[in-house]
């Protein structure tokens, strides 16, 4: 395997880079200063590059898979209907300071959006975006990236990956050809790193303790579609779908037609969630997942079994957002641990 190309940059240079990108009409996205969400910025002083920060409340997925997205517009005319494409001109975009658990979610979601049908909306956004990931030294009781095959230094999903070094500098690795092209295009902000530069790297963050064995979780799920566990954990779930909306990998959506009057309207793709009672309700009134425990079983099974069966990887990066924000304290890692125990595996 070819060694990743390494560069050195500094906090100050990255702020100047924001200025250069802005002048070249790039969209620039960074975590907001209060850390709640990712936001568009235009000024280097608003850039947040902080390995110690808590994951934002909402992940960065909405920049690839927006909360609501028009697929086309329609207008009736004398002879029929005119269909119009959405006029979104996608600008080149850079997403700064993305944690490993968010960056890794992009190629994971890419599997479902390129399965039987290639979702050009998702793919165009991914193609147009340079993801600048960053090593993460934050960890709380909710984090479990190390149980999902990732680590605080995983560069999966990043185009360029930053590792903090001494004196407010960073070693920047060009992970993908797109990332390398970006570094070359903006080479005045990145110098080739030599051996001495690499020695400036800070110690690798330890990351959270491994909490469960995901393979053993799948093994148990393979044989326990019906199990008392689903009532135990599902009955407390409120069906609010906070877990789905904040999750970087959840990708349920609904497609609806919205009328703008008598002769026009638009077809829109909106975020949805498998925890909602209406999600699987048929037009007949029948609901194959009529109760919350069945819906909770779907959430866990989709994350740790169905996605793996179909695409060979789990649908969870261990960011902990679903648990951090659950109003009734449902803890996905605890459930996975419980499954491990039921599978008689010591973790
Ligand atoms: S956030 Fe908690 S209560 Fe809401 S749907 Fe998810 S598991 Fe259920
Ligand atoms: S399921 Fe929970 S921990 Fe896993 S990626 Fe989604 S929000 Fe993060």
C-alpha cells in the first residue's frame, strides 16, 4: 500500500485557508463555536478545529443527505405537466474538523445510496465535498467508536486527516486523491512534512474502552428475531426518533408531494425514522411493526445485522449521539453489551 502523503500546517494557516477558499467561492463548513451544529462560515476566525470538543448535537450528514430536499418541481400546463429540476448549483465545499465517527459515516451511507439505485443527489454532494477529518481526543461515557472498528485516529471517510502536533500545528495526511488534489491546489497552506515535523505529533488519543463485540452482537441477532429483550428495551422508547435524526448513519427518508396551489408543486425527500409508528404503516391500515418493541428491534437489527448482511459493515460509528440525547436514557451500547452477555461472551 502506498504511504499516505504527509504535510504540516498550523492553526493560523488553516484560518488563512478559509479566507482563500471564501475568495474562491467555496462553501466552508465548520462546527459552530458553541459546538451544537456544523455551520457555514466565511471568516477564518470562525473556524473551530478542536480535537477535545464533544461531538456536535447533529452530525455532518445533512450536508450530504439534507433534512429536506426537492427532487423536482411540477407545473401543469394546457397539454400536461412540466417537470423542472431543482436549480441547486452545488459549489465546491470543504467540511473542516470532522471527527472520525462522523467522517466514517459518509462511505457507510454511500453503500445504501449506491445499491440498486445511484442517488445522484447524495453522490454529487460527496463528490463536491472535501472532508477534512481530525483526530479526536474527546471521550465520554456515551462514546464507543472502538467497539465499531474505528478509533480516535481513523481516517475512514476523510479526504485530508489532521493530527494535532506541538505549537498549534497539525500533521495533515492526504488520504484520498481528492484530498491530495486539494492540498496541492492550496499548497501555500500546507508544507511537505519531514521527519522532524512528524516528531512534533502529540501522543495518540486513547479513545473509549471497547464496550462490546459487534460480531457477537450480530451472531446473537441472527437467531433472536423473537426475544423477550425487545419488550424490555422497546417498551420505554417514546418513538421520538431523536436517535435517528442525530445519527450520522441513519438514512430513512420519506418522499411526499407538496402542492403550492392549484397547478404546481414539488416532490420532496424528507428525513424519516424507523421509530415512528407511521413509518411502516400501509395504506390499508396494517402496520407490520405495530408496536414500539418491534420498531426498536428494527433499529438494533438494522445497525448490527441487516446492514452487515447486505453491505458487509455495521451501520454505527459509535458516536454516542443516540444515547446522549435519548429523553428516556436508552443506551445502545448497553443493549449491545447485554446482547453480548446473552451470547455468553465476556467482553
Ligand atoms: S431517542 Fe430514545 S425514545 Fe426517542 S426514538 Fe430513539 S430510543 Fe426511542
Ligand atoms: S447508532 Fe447511535 S452511536 Fe451509532 S452512529 Fe448512530 S447515533 Fe452514533
